[in-house]
């Protein structure tokens, strides 16, 4: 039941192959979409030509009125923008709220949502009005994307883009990396628990419930340890890659936990792939002067460093097997122990070189993994293994290390051991999820079991001899005692996350992901309010504008409506059999649009305050899967993006209630030159319409001014995530921004700092447009 032994063994070749496969899939998607575009143009041509001929024979250029001509057609984006598209009611469909104007411009329209296709019994039909328009093009992977310039922009070339006066400051980090890391939870002399997730080392004061953050790492933190003074910390990171796919160099930082100042950078250019384990020396004679490091290379290089100078003392190949832990002997810094898959090594540092002796198992069964070890007060070494045993190692003749005693401890692996001050021992189990207290002579004294929802016991840290902190494999940190039990003080997701939604009026947000959990969080109290587990994993969500219910789209085409008070599922629907990518309520909550990977947008009437849904129509204008969509402020139109970088919308001057589409004139400037269409995963406009936040594929969150229609727009960029950032959302009052990592399982809460008073709201209205119109 080991859940972390293989994490350091994945070859780089797998990543390269995955990258090539993704690139090939992208090319196939583009080829499919190009073919679909050509077919759609032919269909449009075939349907419009007879009508045009009839009108021309009758005399004059046609004015196509929706009362006279209704087309059940798909209108390609390049023909649609510059057209006003309205909807006439079908028999039995929605009743009109007014007349539609003649030919030249928009009139009052029926209350049908802004789709572009309709069919018998499925919803609205289309009425089309042609008018001129100004446009520019942007290119993604060589594919031109036409952007139609709003009428209020008179001179696009003269627009000046500035970085926003607002900035982001990291306020809170939700989550803990216990799923695949170990020995990563300690208590500092300040009363703060120190642990990590993504690229952030968190210092959480367990009594005051406050956080500080060490943020000097450039990629995911993999390990940490604290100095004997309980102030200094050493943390090591993985290598990672830059935006061009080139590997970055891993290193270890030694830093002061009271000031968050970096004291030393260790090993830049020395370690390969990442740093797996670190340990300070503890002997009284040197008082933490040395640091031992094991990297993630094939040979798991073991090196010893001078902490003050940052220089390497010695280095040696360790083993080709995974290494889980390293420690100096607390009474003799010339002795170092490492353990991992199928081994425990006892190292001796002498004359600037390291030599090793392997532990001898003798008559005892050799376990597949030795997960952890501690030093007893008598100098013996106690190990926990995958067989559920605690082995006591002593010195035999010839200075060999052999097993003196085997103690049956847990059903399944012993994931962690923690030595208490009086000589008692705590052990934490994997499969049985038990914490057992042992006397100095390894007699069991007390035991308890942590709840199944938190997973196995990953590590234990002593608080005061009675109270302990427990890190778990389901990314939670528990606090408690044997007598009173344990409560979670830190919780998080345990797999990739995509779904994020913020409440329309409360300091609440919702997340969902591949771990099948739907979690509702409180941004003010920095805690998990409640969580429920679904049958399939969730990928998208949106709160109803009344704030009483939330809809969650799943991986199978199902979507659920949850009551926020009772936490119960009040509605359950299915649209298609492919995953859903976006849920979006209209501004007044009367419609819900559901975007699917089957290329359709399903539109529902919403009644009874979000508790009743009836199918209204289906939009089939896209030739690839739906990625993002937004409603117009009047709730009658939809703008949407798809996986082949297509934008469908009705009117370039339409005002949008939200702006989450990654492709559009107003956000064109967030794209870097030469971008892949997948480089930006999500964006979100603030409710004030001053800012747009962007989640990219390179672990960064960006903050731009809004609108942002010019290339190479200046912005503020923020690091902290250790994986592609999958989503961003502003809270209801724009006081905070939430960002969500994919595989780093991390949620970062940023405070929006409103420095300065410059408004900039009229910047786009002062220029006159001179570009050539689209032919």
C-alpha cells in the first residue's frame, strides 16, 4: 500500500512522449476543424444562393427578415461577426416580448438565449442582418482568428496598454502535499507548523490560525527539514521545465523561518531532476553545520554540504532504487543512514569520502520498502517497513548493522515513526490508518485510528508530548490527542482540479476535480465548509445568481444541482456522453448553458429558484469541443470558444455579463506572440470590469487591465503553483482572486491590493479607428 515509492522513478522519456502525443492530437484537432469549416461554408453557400437569386429576381439586394426567412443553419464565425443574429420563436417555443426591427439593425428580441442554431423542437431559429465591420487578425499556431473591433473604438493603433494599478498578494494556501511526499511536517519554535504544497512552503500558526509563506522556489517543493535550532529550514525542489520545455536546475534553499530571508542556495547545477531528501546534522559538536542531500537522479547521488559556505564537502552514488529518507546520527555526524526500496544503508564519512554498509536482514524477511527510521535514546536505529514491522537495528561484531528485534506494528506499511522526548515512540500506519504509542521498550500503550476520508498516516510531529500533528496521504493535516481524537486543520484535494466557482454574494467558493470531491470553502475563515464525494469526477461548476444552488458538470455528461444549505443533490441530468467543460447561468438565473466535449451547448430554462430545469434548446455551431462561454448582460446571447480556437458570438458591440472566454477582442492582449492555443487555460474579468486574471500552462497567474485588446500587453505575473494553472475566479466583491493548480492540487487565495487611484476606465474610448475593414 505504498503510495509514494514510485513517484521519483518516472523517466523523462514518458514526459517527452506525452508532449509529442499531445502535439499530434492538437494537429489532428486543427485538421478536423479546418475540414469542418470548409464543409460548413459549402452548406451555407448552398442554402443562401437560392434565396439570394429569388430576391435579386424580385428586384434589389435582399433584406432578410426573421419573420420571412428562418434558417436552420450553422453560421461560421467568419460570417457571423458583423451580422446581428436574432431569434424567432418556433411553434410552441418561447413567446416573443416584442417586434423585430426591419433589416438595418437590432430591435427588441424574444427572450431566447443567444444561440446560433436551432432545430425543430430544439429551440430558436435564426434571423440574419448584414452590416459592415472593422476587424483585425491574431494567429494561434498559424491559424488566423478574426477579431471584430467594437464600434466605440475609433483608432485601434493608438490604444495604449498599461499594467493595472492593482496587484496581487498571496493571502492563503489551501492544501498540503502528503499524497506522494514524506517527512514534510515539522513544528517550529514559533509555534508554526511548516509544510509545503506546490512551490510554496507554508508556515501555519496552529493556535492563531495565520499563515506566512516562503516563496523563493521556482518549482514544486519536494522535501524539507528543520535545523536543530528550530528556526532555520532547508527545502529542496524538483527541476521542472521552462516554457520551452527545457529542464530547469533544482536546488536546496536554507532560509530563516522568522524573517523568510534566504541564507544559502545549495547545489545549483549539481542535482539532477530534483531533490528527494534533505537532513541537517544534529550532533552537539557541529550543531547543524552540515546538510545531507539526496537527489532524484538514477544513482540518487548522496552529497554532504557546508551550510555556512554553501560548498560541497563530498558526494557519492547512493543506489539505483528509490530513496525515501536520510538522517545524520544525532550523536555522531560522521554516520549517515539512508533507506528506501529494498535497502537500508549505513554510511561513514571519513577523510572526505563516504563508504556504506548494507543492513543485514539475516533470518528476517527482507521487506519491499523500508519507509522510515528514527534513532532511539540508546543509539539503536528503528525502521518501519512495508510488511508492517518495526525493526530494531544494533551493531554486531565487525561493526555490521543487523536486526536485533522485530516488532509487529501495523496491518500494512509503517509509513512514519516519531520519537518523543521521554523515549516513547509513535508509529503511523498506511492500510490500517492507526497511530500507536509505544513505550521505550516497544510495548504498545495506546492506539487510535484516523477517519478513512483522510487516508493513511503520512507523518507525525510531536507538539508537546501529548498533542501531535498528523499529515495524511489524502493531503490533510490533523491536530489532536489519543484522548480527544483528531480534527483537520488543513485540507485539500488529492488529484487534478479544474472546476472553480465563486459565490455571487458570499465569501464562498467551490472546487471540484478528478478526486470526485466537491468542496465548498470559506475565503474569510480560510477553511473547508463542507465536502461531498460524487460518483464521477467534476470538471466545471457555476453558482445560480440567487446563491442557493450550484451546478456541477461531470466527466460523463451528467450534471448535478446541489443545495448549498442541505448539501443534497436536488437535480440530476445528462447531456450527451462526453465530459462537460463549462456551466454558466444567465445573469438573472432564468437560463443555464452547459458546454460539452460533444461540441454542443445545451440550454435549459431555470425555474423555482434554480431547483427546476427543462431543456430549451441545443447550439451546434462549433466543430470542436466547447471550452468557455459567457452570457450577454441582457441574458439573450452567448459567446463561446471551442477547442479549435473558434469564437462564436452575435454582435461585436454586445456587453457581456461575465468574461471567461479566452479568445475575444477584449482579451486578445493576454496572448503571447507564438502562443499555442492551450497556453492559456482560463481567464476571468473582475466584476468591476477593470481587471482580467489569466491562468496559464506555465504555472503562473497574470493580472492585466481590462479591456486588454493589444498584443504584448503589460501585466503583473505571479508564481506559486507547481503545475499548469487550470482556473481563476474573482470573489463577488473583487477583494480576492482564487487560482487553482492542476496536478499540484493547490488552491491559492490572492488579495487584490488596490494601490493607486488611476481609473483608466475610458482609455479605450479616446482613440479613433483607422484599420482596414474585413473584406
